[in-house]
């Protein structure tokens, strides 16, 4: 009896459990159906707005006047979530005009991928992002969203691109690479409100306007002479500041994939070459400083240099002409190879080598650019009996354009050599000067008398009898030297009969130089390859433009004198506190401190000064307020 009752009780309990389980299952199903119906009936919510998160960004690179050459910007990746896609063809047609692509291109990208998450376009700018967000909010672009990313842009594109440089996977170049630690966030800066240790700002010695002038002329020179490469540099010899450094061919760091190693090379610092006859201003200065050549020392040029070695072998170096009796002035003015070679015979190899080393040949300048070459200048123990006269005319020595500029400062500064520099100062995100790079100390290597004499000789080069008359500028004196050098053919190991380097250097004004210009044309293929013919005219063109830009005194540019001191007020920037201020007329440079604040969402479009803003002045400032400024 008890057994039967227990069985009945178990059956009843099992039925109760089944009923409870069934009821829960039915209720869960009803909840799913109700939720599904609710989702189907309510209006679709727009995608979450794209928001640029404020991060401690990489510091900008600027020219000497604060013109931006590289800066951090907020960008976006346009992505498709396949699970949310309704119609690929419709989406492609809607998205195409926003991305400036064809619908077919976008559709192929979607159809050729089986992934659930597809990158349609990476690193689009904020303008495109805003248009995409607006389309999403209006119910278009189903399945599309935008993910915020931080990008690096270069507003001046290929201008000074090799100096500004880049940083990529596995390496980089230029200042971006050399000063990566200073530019990167978290390395420098003072923690505090609005500044989470953003990267430092790097100011270069370059002047964007001078750089543009040099690159424009260099591009024309390269085209007219069908040259392999062109270098054109400008420097203030008094300070060593590199004001411009053009190197063609170049590249646009915004499109790094379209560049190659050749276009990314900073030739003035990295590439070494035999300078040719421009080198005579340094070899003759060294011989004059050693006291073995005086202003009235005379040599005879009958079209070549000739001497017999101790072993009885006859050494001959040809000259471009038969110049007869020549002194130091004539050697420079006519670029006489024979005269320079005979002059070098008057000084021992070790002394000659030491004097030329004083100019910085064979040693890196320390200008501040990565990968700088030391050139090639063998010790005298490895010279042949032909080396000394050959070196005196710019062969058997390989130099960089930076070394040539550095050596020229000694002639320009009455004998004091000033090393070049490319970095002006490094400033923290909050405006404090962190570091001014320690320059290599200036040092005297020539007497003032030797340097001034050499400048007088170089001034005669622009006379009607000199090789550089095409560089002549009316009502301003230029100290000029032209050069033409052969290039060694790597296949034969001998000098090429077709490949040359044409060059010209100029110091101006000749009596007290404040500017050095140096142009190098590599492998010109035009009607001429002589430096005096093809390199001197661009020097004249650049001098005319830069004399006016820099205000160098000349006959038709009289100068006004003043006490020499002026007061420049600090550049203010708008205070952003509880309300949106009036940004009208504010310059882009004044906005820099605000862009580095992590409590503001400030979006800036264009260059110049603010002409439009949103929201208007006086609007209460909330945490999620986006301030949009348009500049012209």
C-alpha cells in the first residue's frame, strides 16, 4: 500500500515539474516574439556618431616661422558590418560619391570578401567622416560605420619632404625618424589638465617660402637639363641655419606607397660626390693660409699641368684652356686646373690634408639629420703622387652638399667656420622650450685677410671674363665659383665620358655675406654640362628672389636704420572655459594650444584665419560639444 502511494506521489510531482517547465518555455517564447515585434515596429535609431577621442598626439613639425609641415589629425576608417547589410548595390551607389569612388569598385570590394567585417576605405579625413555620419543619421548607408583613428598629415605635401621625413613599419627617415622620441606622446611635456604628455613641437630652421623658391627653380632646372637629380640649398652663414634644402626627385609623405628609396633620399646630407672646381676656393684658401701662395704668386698654364714623379713617370692634368701666367685670383676667376695643381706642389701632403680637414671634409657636420655621410677623404699615407694636384681641383675627394655649405661659411665669415643646423628648437606641448640643440662650436680656420681675399677673387668670377658671369646680379655683389666634375662609372671604375655634375656656389653680398646658395645638377643631359652655363643662371634667379624676400640691401633696396630692438607681444589664444568664445579672425597658429587639450573637441578646417565657427559665441560648453572652425 505504501509503495503504491509513493508511486502516485512521484507521478504527481513529475507532472507539476513538467507544467512549470512548459509554462517557463512559453513565457520565454512570448518574450522573444514581443521583443521582435517591438524592434520591427519602432523607428530605427541612427548609428552612434563618430567621435574623435582626444588622445595625447604626436607633436607637430614646423618651419622657423611656425608654418606646419607635419601634424597629427583625427581620421576615420569606413567599415562595413555584413550582418547589418541590406542591399550591397544600393549601399555602393550611396557611398560612391562620398568616397570619390565608383559604385562598381565598392561593390567588388564587398563581393570579393566573405568576412563579416570589411574595411571599405581607411584613413579618410574628417570632412568625409562628417558627410558619412550625416548620411547615416538620415537613414542611408545601412551597415556602414566609421571607426576613429589618428593619422599624420603633411600640409605642404612634397615640400622639404626628405627633411621632414616619415616613420613607418620597420624604419623611417628625416626629422620624423631622428626625433621620434621627442615627437611621440608620453616622452615629454608637463602632465596636467588639458595636456596628457603630448609630444613636443619641433621647429626647423627652414623657411617654407625660401624652400618653395628653391624647389620651384630646381624643378625647372631638372626639367630643362633632363637631369637625374638636383640639389639646391640656402644657408645663413652667420648662424649655420639651413633656410632651404631642395632635393629632387622628391616624394609626398601623404602617399608614402607611391615613393621609392631614391625619391626619399635626403641627398644634401646622405649622398657624396666629387665636387669639381668649386672646391678650388677651399684648396686655394688652404694654400694661402699656409703661406705658400701669395696674392702675387704666379704660375704658368699652357693648357695642362705636367710633372715627373720620383720614378720618372710623367703626370699630366688637362686644363680647360691655356691661361698663360696666372695668380690666385686668375685661378679662381678662370677656374684654372693647371694653376691650382701647380699651387698645390708648394705644400706638403700632410699639411695640405690638415688644412682641408679644418674645413670639415671627411667628417660629418652634425647638422641634425639622420644618415649623414662623412664623405670620402683619404689620409695622405694613401695618396698617390698624383693625388695632391688632383684634390686641389676637386677630385679624389667626395663631399656632401652640407659639407660644402659648412666650408663656405669660413670664407663668408672672415675665416670663422660655422657648422650647419636644421633644428631650431624643441618646444613642449604647453609652450616651454625644452631644448635648443647644442651646435658644434664655431672655430676660426682662416685669417680674415685670406677669407676676404678669396671673396674678392670670387666676385671677379661674375665679371665678363669669369666663368660665372651668368650669375651676375645688378647692383649687388656676389662671390661665386662654378664647377664641373666627372662621375666615375661603376662598371669600368674610370671617369665617365658622358656623366657629369655641374654646380655653382654663391656668397652674397660679397663684402659681408648673409646668404650662401649652392646648386648641384647631377648628370645633366641637355646641350651643355658645364657649371658656368647651366648652374650659374639659376643662382642668379634665386638670388634675385631671395634678396628681395630677405631684405638684403642692394642699390634699389635702400634700408632704414633703427635702434635694433623691437618688442613683440606674446601671441594670445582664446580662453575656452564655460562658454564657446568668439574665434573670428583668430590665426591657426593661435589655436595650437587648444588642439592639444583633451577636454575639448576642436575640429579645424583650412588655413589662415577663422571666418566661420559652429556653435556660435556664447553657447554653453558641454562635455560633448564639438567646436568646428573654418579658416581661410
